[in-house]
């Protein structure tokens, strides 16, 4: 089963026209969220990011996204897919109607799928530096979907390497993000992460990590940094909605690991 425009539908019954604007123009966005122990995690942050995406793309999002109806149906979908204990939901939203680059409507259609997921491994990651593409800052770069081909190409480069993930840089060579994760590092008790101006996604867990650290009175800096600066950090880690994972190697350089910082974040955010 899947959820299509707020109606439950067997997968085999889904039929989309060739004029579909998601197919023709990638005219929309998507959001990925986790269900843990029957709870849709960080729902208000997902709503905020969907509002941001809708505003950037001039999409008219229905009231069901905000009044609780969508949330209830997503949890029902996860239940049907036996993914309530630990599952991943992907919500794809696109502009409906015809037209070429100038659309005929700002109304939307949407589709949600759910599947059982697995917790991220505890082992640290080995990452390489992506050379095939750079991140690009734009009004569309802070949410998921419009620039997806960049991450696809980075994923192809990762497949050809021995690394677990790839570090993407902006056009000036500054650290931006990983393929599907934001990146953070600690140095001298200051939490650092790239600013959105590098073209990185404004991740859901990124928002929560920054919010939590500020609430704890711990210094936070969004800074432009070159990859070699990570070698001087006390701890480097990646985050996305599935959780936090330590990065212990960049290319051939071993990175420091300070487990107390990671455990503190995980405990504070109840990850």
C-alpha cells in the first residue's frame, strides 16, 4: 500500500500520466522522515521544511499537511507496512496540471511510501572527497529534490570508491555536506558546521543539533572551512534523520574520535 493524495492505494493501482510534472520537470520536492516506536519523529521540523519548500517553489499545499490529517495517515501507512517500530517514510510532493516551464497551476499532488528500516551502524565512517560535482547554493538548495542529480552523481562516484560516503564541497572548495547527511565537527569545545550558503541541505537533525547546543549554552559556529581543517578537529560526525554517525577517516587521514561528545548529543536528543 501507498498513500496517494491522502487516499490509501495498492501499489499496482498507481497510475501517473506522462505529463506528470515531477517526471517532466522535477517540479516538486520530497521529504524523508522516521517512525520510531509508533511516533513520527521531528514532525514540526518536517512541517517547517515543507513550508519552506512550498514557498520557494510557489506551491499551494493543502490544509491536511498542517491540521494533523496527513500525520495520522502517514502513521497509518507505516502501520500497514509493519514499519511502526522503526520505519522510513518518503513523501514526494509535486505541482499538478500541465504547462511547460510556465505551469498552469500551483496546486499539488503527493505520494507517500513507507518501509521497515534498520538503525544506522555504530561503526565510524570512512569518507572521500567528491571530485565529480560541487554543491550549488540557490533558493532551492536547502531542501530535498530540486538538485537531486548532484547527489546521484556523488553516489556513483562513491560506488566506484572504497569509501562509505563522499564529502561534497562548494565551488570554492569549502566543506558542505555528505551525500545524504550534514557534517559537524568539534574543536576546542565549539561545535562547527557549514552554513547553508555552501549549498547544503538544511537537515532536520541539523536543526535539532544546533537548537540543542544553543540551549545548552555551548558555542556554535557556521563557518566556511576547507577539508584539511577537519584533521584538526576533536570529533567529526555526520547527521541525518536516521541519527548520528562518527567519521573517523577522510581520504587517507585518520580523524580524532571523542566519543563523549557524540554520546552527549545522542543522549540530549534521545537518538
